[in-house]
């Protein structure tokens, strides 16, 4: 928290104009511009490290005793570059968004700081620097989540986020301190050099603690509960940064500590990651498919995608420990590529959702609709993002999901039984995830943007300002590159794989070219050629439909068929709730929706219905079962402890004296 | 890749284009005869297409480009699948462009396009059909991918030519438990994906039960023709694909001769006719399932696919 208090005197330094009228114009430009510039620096630095020499930076005076230590290598570089790229798009977008939403001074100052924190974490070369940067990131993101703190939902989300992110921090802190103490050093390089001398007990303890800590940041089950609350309630540019860049840092921690410093671990490490990943992916996508809140849907989709990435990392770890390095390299490539493409399409998704929110004030899909005519650019943008998130061909997520599936099906089947059992189940989980992901994204795009507006606010929507569109266009361009030319990222991935010697780095990763061929196993795909072929095929189909047009009367625009009634009202359309109802019914046992149907009959006859009330509440079942008991227990304890707090100063002095006596007795 | 291999791929596309209405007509005719009706004849779907293509183009008020383009996307993706999969010959020039996962992705791309078109109309029927269709698609996808996995184990690749040639070289694999289970699982999901009984009734127009027809209710004239044509092509391609995945006999090699291509064409025609006839005859004896019973059927097929994978993993002998 100290960071933010230190930051507040820096207001004039950031160039906030003295007059209120000027600030409302300059503030967003400065804040967004600074964010974008920081992002550009991050991107350039990340790329220079990936393709150049590793860099080191020591600032001794900044921290007492240990100093700040920054070590940049290709692994950190790829995360820095990703965060930087996201920040560029978000920064440009934030100019228009902050202006339109009249952001206060505090979030404007915090936004660049948050980006700086996220850029520092992967650059950290020592435990102390890492923890410091981590806390900078956590604290600034909390402030940003609380930007609209006057709303109740935001405050609840803020409390949830604050507690969970700090608990996660405690887990990471303990793990890294243990690691640092037994690895006899603060710097990661020292720890890596001494990693072999660690006892299995220490390694396992550090592994479990870091998976919990980093997993909670990445939104993995069961520590995901803050994510679908905090990400939707934050202002949309912040949601984009959190969902596309901050969750990646959790994955970075797992890769850096568990796979690089401590790896390769025993079989159960990989298996643990796979289980965490698969459960998170399926649960996340299931919640997304029944969610009716546009931003919450995207947030659950983040849990899903982080789950898929963790699953891929777990598969890589398991395959390495079962001596199948070639396939492990494919799994690792899948994880990294999915991380990158997720960053692209999730940025775009949240930015487009932000445009909708800014234009209509609505996140509720049940009240949206008809935006395709009113906000055509935003609609196209969200369409690109949704296609990416659904993992279909021509979408940004297709190639990485394909790589993941290939790595799972090419696991050696003459190896241990564990692999033979884990891989089919993982394919099942991934397959269910993609299937439900398609349903979730069709719902988000179809119900939210197509058809007719379901409320007056959606009816009055206007297209977003230019800077917001520019930010989205950048993210969309990245999505298209991921979809049709993933070969563009091939050199980057090769360089990163090369610095991960413990996870299949010995063997070359998949050769991502125009035609993507897998090493050592038979399998190939070409997303670019597939896109070209599909466009040709669609043109062919259109040409076929022209057959017989000489006989046709001229084109007519007619009303929709209304079953013989006068006209259709927008209320007759399917809403997001009704659209997802069949899925909700199928997965009733897992989702446990709280539905209530009240039928009021006419007094004269019970066969005639006067009114039907339908109410459904989708609460997160994990939260209900796992968190509420804990919260209740803590509250009970607090009530007990409260009895000792009577408000009497004499009593408190007595406590102090007794405490001191006990300490003296024990210390003696 | 020889010129004949390219020609064979082109022949596959043309064959599917021309043959799909005949397959649909044939299935309707089999059903009609078994039910004691005269039937419209095998050529009726072709006559319907010709009639609809000459009708007026109609744009329902308020629909967007999604509605206008969806039929072309469905038809286009199906045509592309027809060019990729080995129906007549193995050496399709597009074989390395998309494997079986890619083909499944293309299939779902078409489904999604039509689903979005259904929502785009903004009518209750459109939304209802779309909601049901996407629910079924979401449950079908896991089974298809698992079945693909089971099939890719013997050939150690998910590329279609590799799978088909592995089966052709080792026909005894077909009677392995993994292969049989995968066949049943795939058959169920293909019935679901093409909207046949007992999942959906292609000839119903009863609001409460229809899925595919509800989604395309607003289409008329040339666009409806394209939708119907595409759904016929999907059925044909999938039947042909299943036929070749499990009964690859007669298919021409990667570098075929003219005779081999002709033999392949005859072989695939016979296989599709037999499969379509069996499917149509089977449909006479079953009724449509209640909508909320369908997930149970699909869960069953998912379990079969999972068993198929496990069986091929534990019982399968690596070919290499």
C-alpha cells in the first residue's frame, strides 16, 4: 500500500494541470499516453531481450541491504513484451474511455503505475525484487478495481480481491523465503545453481505453496472467486489489463519457479497442474456459458483459458518426467502460444465490452442487443475476440488449442499407466471446454450484438470515440495475426523454449511455418492456407447461389414472420438467460442454480394463469460451498475474540502487560 | 502431388455438390416406401433447389450481414471439408492444411454461422432453434474430439490420410474394441450434428420440437436453397468420411491412376448409398427423443468415445 501513498504527491509531476477544466481534458491523455509509452518501452525491451543478450540491472541504493536486482532473459522478456503490447492498446483506448467516463485523478495516476508493476515482476532477478514488484502490481490493481467505489458491488469485489490477493501473496512470500533460505541466496540465479541440493520436502512444499499463490493470481480453481467479481467491476481498460496481462504473471510464476528453478519435478507435480488446469477450464467455461453479464462472462473465460494453459504446462511437466521431451516441447509451445493469443483476444474482448458499457451503461446481456447496426466497428471487434475465444479455425485461439490437443494425443502410449490415463481424460476436458466455449461466445456475440435492442439504453447506443476504436484495432490486428500467421511468433517461441532446459528445451519445438509441422510426430496444419481456402469456398458457394437469378423478381425487404400476429416486440426474443437455459438444465448438478417459478392463478379458475414470475440466481457453487463456511468460521472466531474487547483502556493495558510477561518468560 | 490427385479432390467437391440432393432424395424415398407412401422420387430435392433458386430474394427487416452470409459460410465450410477429406483419393492437396481437428473446427464454424443467423432474426423461433442447436453442438464436440483421438492412435497422426491408410494397411484394427467403440460414438454424434432422428426430425415443423428448422425459419428462396443444399452436403460428407475412416477399401492412393480414381468414385458412392439407406431405414423405426433426453444420449456417446480412447491406449499395439 505504501507505493500508492508515495505516489499521491507526484500529481503535479505527472503533469496534471492546475485548473480543473484543463485536467479533465489533459488527465486522460497524459495517463493513457504514459501507459502506452510504458507499454511500448516494455515491448521493445522484451523483444530486445528475446532476440538479444540477457540484460542485468542492479540498483543498490533503492532497497536497503539487498538492493533491486533486475535480470532480463527471454522467458521474462516474452511476458514483458506481452504486457507491453497489451498496455499499448489499453493506453490508447484509455484516453477516450477515461475522458468519456470522467475518471477521477486517482485511477488516472495509478494506471501507469499498475503497468509498471506488471512489467517489473517478470524482470525481477531476485526474491526481494520479485516480491516488491508483485506487491506494487497487487496494490495498484486494487486501487484501480475500486475506482467506482461508490457502488456496492465494487466494494464487495474490492474486499474479495484484497483478501485473496494478499493471501496469495502470503503463500508466495513463504514459498520464496523458504526457497531463498534453503537455496542460500536472494538472486534467482544463485537459487537455480543450488537447486539440486534442496531436499525433496522443501521442493514439494515450495511447489504446493507457489501453485496456490500463483494459481490464485491466475484465477485457477478453487482460488478463482475474486476474478469473476473484480474483473467485471473494474473499469474496462483495467479489466483488459488484469485479464490479459496480470493473470499471465501468475503463469509466469509457475513457469519460473516450478518448471525452471525447481523442475523437472516428479510425476505428481505435472499431474497436480493438469488437474488444477482441467478443473479450472471446465468450471470456468461452464460458468461463462450460463453467465448473463458480458464482462463476467469474459472473466470466467479468463479462468477457462488460464486453466488450459496450466493444463498444457502440467502436460509438459508430466511428459518431461516420463521422458518424452519432444511432445513436452509441443505442450510447452501450446501453453506459451495460448498465453499470447489469449492476451490478444481477451484485451480486445474487454475493450469492446467497455465500449458497449460506455455507450449504453449496460453489462447485462438480457438488456443488450441490436448493437450491430448502432456500433458496427465495436461489433466487428467483439466478433473477432469471440471467434478467438471459441477456438474455431480463423480464430486467434485455434492454433494453440490445436497444439495442446496434439501434444495430448501424441503422448507415448507405451509409457507409464499414469500418462495413459491422464491424457484421454485431459482431451475430454479440453474438448468439453472448447464445446462450451463456443456456446458461451455465440451467446455473448449473438445475444449482445445481433437481433433487436432489448432496452431503451441499447436502442440509443452510439459508436465509441476514435481513440477507443484505435486501441481496439491494434488488438484486433494482433488477433488476426495469431489466427492466420502464427509463424510470425515462431522465432520468439523458439528462443523462449531454448532457455527452459528442464522442460523439453533440449529438443526443438514445433516448426511454425506457413504449414505448421510437429517435430517427431506426424501432424500438420496451416491456418493461413485454411483461411484462404475457406474464403475461396465461401465465394464459390455465393457463386452457386447466383444460379437462376435471371428468373428472380427484384429483391424485397419484408417484415419478420410473426406467426400471424401484428408485430414482434423485442421482448419476444430469446435473452441470454433463455439461450443458456438448456445448458443450465443439462449441467444442473454442477451449477446448482437457484430458480424460483411462481404461478399466480385467477381467482375464478385455477386453469387460467394470471401471472408467472421466474427468478433465477446463478451463484458460484464453489464460492457457496468452499468460501462461505470459511467466512462463517472466521466470523464466529471474531465474535469470540470480540468478547475480550470491552473498550476499557485498563483492560487493554493489562493485556499488554500480560503479553509482555509471557514473552519474557518464553524468551528466557 | 500429381495433377490427378488435384483432379480427384475437385471431383470430390463436385461429387458432393451434385450428389448431396440425391442422397437426401434417396433417403426420403426409402422412408416413404417403408411407410407405404409413393414418395416424391430421388430427384425431388434437385427440383426443389431449382425452384427455390428462381424465387425472389427476401431480406427480413432488421437482419444484418450475419444473416445474409451464414448460408454461404455453411456451404463454403462444407465444400472445403469435401476438398480436404479423403473420399476418392488419399493425396488431397489440402491434406497437410487441416487434419481431423481442423475439419471438426470447420464443421463447427458452419454450425456457429447458422446459429448466429438464427439469433440475428430476433424472433422467438430463431433464438429457440439456435439455443438448442448450440447446446447439442457443445455436447457433441467433446465426443467428436475424443473419437478423433481414438482414431489417431493406430496411425499415430490426426491427419486424415494417415488415419485412412493406417486402417487400409491393417484391416484387423477395425475389429479392435477401440475402433468399434469409436465408430458407434461417431455415428451417434453425426446423427446429432446433421439433425437426424432421434435428435432432430428433419421433416417436422412443429414449434416445440424442431431445432434446425426453427433456426432457418426466416430463410426463403435462394438463401433457403443454399441452406438446404448445405445441410444435405454436410450429411453426405460426414457419411462418406465415416465410411472411409472405418471401411477404407477402394480408395485411391496418394498418387492415383485414372482407373484408381474411377474405382474410388464408385466405391465411395456405393458406401454412401448403403450407409444413407441404412440410416433412412433405421429412422423409420424410431421416434424423436425429448429434447432433454438428448444430452443423455450424447453423454452415452461421450462415454463410448472415452472407452474407445482408453481401449486403444491400453490394448492397441503401436504399428511402428
